[in-house]
């Protein structure tokens, strides 16, 4: 007898959705050094790739809520997977047919980012709506942990690919990764979907925008995205310049270790560490500050790299934790709330890496700055991380004030 599709199949599809996002967001970062050495792409141009990726996702977030309500979750999710598949295929094909490799990257990354942004809006509410036998506090964190496992898989398998076929054949790698969103596309054709909020009960957009609680959560999402991506996007390059290791080792010691620690945090918080969400967020933000300081101040490159990895653990709860706060305090927020919060996170994801890249690029172009920093590439990058330190600091102070205000109310 053929087994019927149930909510667990939907959950598996959601997991694939987050792995797909990990591929689209992190695969370009793994190719930064290749783009720079083979095609002469500058750090500012690399920073713009990151900004473009998240800017497109921000635009998608802004437009998503009314479209999702009109076409439905299934159609929108399927379209997101299709766009993701197409974007990754174009990343493989366009560099072979276009003379301007950077333009090819811009076009393909834009298409892929549209798909990633579409899924970012719908996957979390779909997962939240599933009729689990028991509502688990860690369900949202577990879902988001698959983004981390996706990063680990992308890093390890891409590194294996480069070791077997060489970085000169990088253009074929995105084609292989396109199989993942294709699997998600097939899964969501039949997987059952469930309503998040009863029809007509969702909070109107205008009411949501008038809520001080919403704007506090929006700020937390900006800080969460910036704290995470400022370190994650530059971890590989930092490892290579700071320790003088190969690209393969830099990828393993940088973004892979970061993602492994981040995924661990998302698995253990909720099921095993049963703290109130706001306390977990404050603890993680303070820990993140400590990790950034370790990276910046440590005279030993190995300790700085350890700070990079531990930073992954510290930011792990920030994004899903803020979503959980939103579900607690704005239970009728509906699609609009998740779309706008995702937009806040994407704003942070673009601000963080762009700030680090801009500061690093400017200092590298200044002879006086380079002399003052001992002509050290990792010392220059640390100055960029010093600016990014402001994001977890704002997160810690903001959540503390948020909890205090709610307690008084």
C-alpha cells in the first residue's frame, strides 16, 4: 500500500529549502579568492556581489506578502525553487558564453537570489503551521539549523570538487548544486500545506507597522543578519590571509567551522537548553561581542580563527530566536510579518559584509594605513570586524530593553 504524503514530507521539503538558501548565499563566497585571482575582481566588487544578493532578497521580501496571499503558498514556494534552480544553472552557463565574467555573475546571482528570497518568506511560516503532535520550542531553531548543515555540505563537497577537478573548472560546480533545489521542487508538488492563521484573522499590514513590538523585532533581525554574515562571508579570506593557508584549508577553517558551530547552537537551544528566548538572545549577543573581540585583539592567528568559529555558535540563535519572539508576541502577524522580518534580516546580511569589505578595501588603498598596520592583510580585515562589532552590541542592548519594557507592561 502506497504511503500517503503527510506533514513530515512538508517538513523535509522545508529543510531542503534552507539547504538551498545556504547554497545560494555561500557558494559565491567560497569562490571569492578564485574571482579575485583569476578574473581580477576587486574586494569592493566582491562586496557588491554580497550586497546584490541580499538587496534582491530584500526587494522580494517587500513584495512577497500580497503575492503569497493571492497565489497561495504552494505556487509561490514552487516558483522559488524554480528560480533557484535556474539561477544556479545560469551561474554555470553564462560565464561560458559571456566575455564579461563579472556581468555573468551579477545576472545569475540575481536570478538565484530571487528564488532564495521567495523561499525565505514562506518556508518558516510553512514550518510553523505544521500539525506536530507536540509543539516543540526548538522546531524553528532545528529548521534553521539546516541552513548551517547546508553551509557545511557546500563547503566540504565544493572543496572536494576543487581538489579533484581544480578551481579552473569552478563553472560546473553550480550546475551540480542545482540538483538540491530541484529535489525541493519535486517535494513541494505533493507535500500537504496547512494554514498558519485562520482566514480573515491575520493582523492587517498597517496595524503591524504601527506596532512598536514589530519594529523592535525588525531591528533585532537587522542585527542578527549583520552579526552573522559580517563574519561568515569573510571567514575564508581571513583564514587564508591570516594563516597563509591554502584556499581549501581556508574554506574548512573559516566558513565550515563557523557553520558547524552555528548549527550546533540551533540544535541544542530549545530541546536541551530551555532558556527563555530573550535570555538566550542576550547571552548569544554578549558571546558574539566576545568572539569579535577575540578575532580582533588576539595576537595569535589561530586564536583569531577560533574566535571566527565560536562566533558561529554565538549567532546561531539570533535569527530563529527573533522569529520565535515574533510568534510569541505577534501570533496573528501572518505572512506579512514573516516577510518583513526576513527583509530586516536581509538588510543586516548585506550591511555586515559590505561594511567589513568597504573598510578593508579603503585601508588597503591607503599607504599610511598599511604602514601603520604593518602591511598585514589580516590586520586590515580586523579593522573591518571592529566596525561590525556594533551589530551584536546593539542586539544585546536592544533585547535587554525589549524584555524590560514587556516585563513592566
